[in-house]
């Protein structure tokens, strides 16, 4: 079964009506969140036995595996391979250090993929960064690993001179929404996602 997805701003009511007429149904809402990092004093949470390290050359397969573990079965996620990761790193202009792993006993249990090269905010001229994607393996959720990874990612972006950090989160993931809220992220916009089964 194949599905088509279209994301719209809540203000695109005419287009939403057109999509409904074509058989699309609204299935998800993604929150666009923003954090003013310039005023934050960051401390990275301590989680017993968990350390953070950066992606190294040749580890794209490891990133694909942990990503697939974190997001298996979630809405609209397609499993990745090492080649997909290499392509995304290149397209986003990432360096290896932009991806941070959480590791425990030699096993990667989560990751935070940052994007420091997001230009400047059009209204303020301040430097922007992004948390592109973050995940924690199911067995390690609820243990502070996500908080540690997020804080490590924010600290990294702060070290790169970024003042505003953007991220997107599915409103169907309350633990992630709660984590981002606890770190000071605030709602900036929404994207309404529509889906149609096409075969």
C-alpha cells in the first residue's frame, strides 16, 4: 500500500479544501518550535553509564541502524541505509561532528542530528541552527537519555554561535513535546499533514 503526504500551513484553508476533495484526510499536526539559545546557560544532564560522542567517518551505517531502531513503525518513516545517511549529510552541508550519539556499554542508544548552517532569522538577523532529528532507542526511553542528547546538541550549536534553534515535532509524540517544552522551546507555527492511500 502506497500513501501520498502533503503538509500545509493552517492558513491554507483553500488548499486544504482542495485536498479533501481529492480524497486526502488530515492525519497529523507537526509543531514548529523555537528556542532562544542566546540567554540559556546549558548544563548537560548526567545519566549513569551514558556518554556522548560524535559521528565518525565510516559510521553512517551505525547512524542508519540507530535511526531505524528509534523510528520503526512511526508515521511516514521509511528505514534508512548508510548511503541515505551519506546523501543527507551532504545535502544538509553537515560535518561529522554535527551528529551526536548517546552510547552505553559500547552500544549506540540514541542520537541528536544538528544542523548549524541555517543562515539568519529574517526578522532579527540572528544566527539560526536546527535540531534536525533526534531519537532514543525504545528500551532507553524515560531514563534521561533524550534530555542529555538534546542538551548536548544545544551546547554544540551554542558553541557554533547559534542564537535561535528550530525543530519540528509530531504532536502525536507527547514525551518529545514535553521534553522540548521543559528546555524552553515554544510554539512558532504548525504544519497540518494530509494523507491519501493511493494503492
